[in-house]
């Protein structure tokens, strides 16, 4: 499959960069999700990496994961 994207001029340079960087954005979101999952599943602190997460920190990490998925779903995107 071949897809061609065309952008005209400097005024569309940011749109071109966004299109090119799409995969890197996905990888960054997957890394963020893994970090949050590590907190909810294994109790790893988000702030102090060698410490155990507090209960509120785990709850916040879980809610953030849910919110990220809700937002991605609105844009018909997923992390898989």
C-alpha cells in the first residue's frame, strides 16, 4: 500500500510534521500508558522511581489511564 501526503508551502509545514510524527506520538503514549500501568499493577511510584506508590498515587494513575483511553476513543484511536 502506498499513501501520498501533499503539503504546500511553509504555512502547512506544521501539518506535515504532525503527519510524519504520528507514529512517534503513538509510541510516546504507549510509554506513558506503561508507566501508569506499572503504578497500578506493580505499585511503582511515578515520582520516586525506587519507592512504592501510595494508594492515592495508584488511584490517580488508574484514573489517568482510563481518561487517556476515553480521549483516544473519541478520536477513534487506540494504543494497540
